[in-house]
């Protein structure tokens, strides 16, 4: 299933609203964190993080997790303006 980009970035939400937990988990994945690292940072279990990521993926109608992160960036749900610099 293809994402309609014009619909995704229009005024009306194209997807069901993501929860704060789903957004934060997607943001951490976008920053390169693994589920266990995200869980430690958020004070959640790895299972809770994975559940949030799966829910976000389903809500965004993404084919996989990286697709979900890409859609979230495209529609402005997660920030991608200042990526961390390599050490």
C-alpha cells in the first residue's frame, strides 16, 4: 500500500493520532536506538516499546518500522532537523 504524500502532509490528519509513547519510541528509533536502549531511556520494558512501535506502524499503515519512521518524519510527527553528529 502506498502512502499518499499530499494527503499525509495536508491540513487534515491522514492517519489516526499517535500516542505520546508511540511518538517518543519512533523518535528514539529515528535516532538509532534499539528497543532495549529506548526502553531504558523511557523507563519501560522492551515489550512495551515494541508494542508502541507496532501500534505506530499499524496506525501509519507502514510496511515496516523504517517506513513508519519515514512517514512520521514526513508528516512532522517526529523531528529530524538536527541529527546527532558522528563522534
